[in-house]
């Protein structure tokens, strides 16, 4: 019974919080791009589009501090990710998780830049000095260089891990459906025969 309640709670929460096509269509920021964002293949739940949507949502949710749903929806068109899943996954950053993510980003960024500076070549520091990478990262994340670098690392790692988890969970869910279907057929055959 508890399993049924948790399934119902999760599905109800997802149904309430996942953006609908009508909400996206009526959004004034997305309206100019609606012909791309509202394509039907970007709203189907398939084994490829859902993990892409999860990974994209994690990436955008951690790196971009504002208009995350807009950026997730627009970037979904380029990688053929599921738009509602990408938009919903951006909620990984919220007022409760953001401070912890930023503290971790500062710690990881300072550690990585310290390790990079200790190497002979120092590829990251060289890239930062020779390009406008520092200004771009600071503009994109709204954070200092150390925190911005940590946010990029956290975003990439969390996107990769969430992609793999979504692929695994999707396969597990499909295998479970097939097992139940097979058991139901065997049961129906036993009743008939």
C-alpha cells in the first residue's frame, strides 16, 4: 500500500509541475520560437529523448541562474530532448538547493584551479588568460571565476550521471512492463486452458 501511495504522490506531483504545451505556447518569451519548441517529437516520451531531457535540464539548471525553463526549452530543439522533462529537471536548483550547490562549486572550482596551477602546463589557467573564458563564465553564471568554474564542472558531471541514471531507469521500467505483460499472458492462458 505504501508503494502505491508513493507512486501516486510522485505521478501527481509530476503531472502538476510539468509544463504543458499550452503553457509553453502562451509564454511570451517562447512564443517567437514556438514553431520549434512545440514540435510533437520534442514532447514524446521515448528512450532517447527522456535521458537527453534530464541531462539538458541538469546542465541548464546548474549553470544558468535565470530563465532556466526558457533556455532548456530552446536547447531541447538542438539535441532533440524531451521539452517537458528538460524544463522540469531545471527545478533541481531551487532556493533550498542553490546555496549548497554554490558552496560546493566554490570549493570544487578553487581546488581544481589550484591543482591546475600546480601543473607545469596549467591548461585551464592558460585558456582563461588567453581567451575571454573568464568573462563569459562570469556573465553566464553570475558568479566569480572560481565559483563559475566549479558550477560548470558540477553541471557537466551531474548531467552525465543523470543521463546514465535515466537510461538505466528507462530500461528497468520497460523490462518491468514486459515482465508484467508476460506474466499476465501466462495467467490468462492458464485460466483459458
